[in-house]
C-alpha cells in the first residue's frame, strides 16, 4: 500500500490523538500529536512567568522561543512517543486542566505557530505520517491525501475529558471542564492566525455516538480506499 499523509483536525476532546495513535500503530506510520507541542509551549510559559490567570506577557514568550526545545521520544512500554520539553519528559504535566486553560491562548500567538508549523512540516516531508491538531489539513499539510475533521457536542467532549481527568486523580468539576472546552472552542475558531476550520476536502466525522473501535474501522476503510486511487 502506498504511503500517504493523514491529517486529523477537530475540536478539543474529540479523540483525535487516540484515533491517530491507532492508525499510526496499525499502518506503521509516524504519529505526531501537535496539541502536545502547543501544550508544552504553554507549560513553558507557565513555568517561566509568561502567563497566569490575570496576564499574558506574549513578548517575553516570543523572545524565549529560541530556548524552547521540543522532542518526541518513543516509549516502548507505552507504545507511543512522549513529549519532552528541554530534555524533560512533560507528558503528564501538559495534560492537566491548568495547561488546558492556557494552551489556546498560547496557540494564538503567530510566532509560536510559525515555529511549530515549520517543525511539523519537516516531520512529514517523507509522508507515512499521521498528525492531529487544529490546522493540519489547512496549513501544515494542505496536500494531505486524507483529511479528517472530528467533532462532537461540547457536552459529550466535556464528559470524556472530565472522566479522563478524574481517572488520573485530578480534582475537577464537570462544570469547570465544560467551561474550558467551550472557551477553547471559541478561541480556536476565532483566532486570526490559522483558526480551526474544516478543510474543503476534509471528511467530517461526528463521533458523539461512535466508540473507538467503530471510529477506527471507519477511518481505516477511508485509508484503504484512498490508497487504491493513488
């Protein structure tokens, strides 16, 4: 089967990363979680006093970009690559509600997006890659052979995120998580630089009522159909 580029975009907590990992493992492709990259930059901003609940010093973050080194390192025990920020494994830290509350604001910064998009394009130059995020099919890989746009109701997505955080032991309320989901939706779809939109040639999948197996099989069939035509 000929190698292709698979771009998966969509709203937060739609299971983009889960699907992307499944596809990459099944196809033997490289998987890149671009959301983890933006989360790592947001964590850096938090750790270095660039952003908090009351203020956001964008210029200091921009000036610090040359000092931010992002890497994915494969964890054989987990079966996927984890996010490293300046040589430190931050996979757990970047998944907290605190980071979630700032990541969309950080991702609005054009200089941040430029830096990360350049890295993402380089990662996918040889195809055989599955990448998920907000602007993969529109900006990073506009020529991707398969573009998926994932969506679900805000309530459904908030419940999924809430269950995930509670399972990890985080002290959060459903209302807090729902508010975060809705705020991120607004910021992601209204930012000036690379807003979240569905590419014209993307296939929309509402997975509100699909389980992981059904979703995976649906997209895998799409991969097979496209691979036959190129």
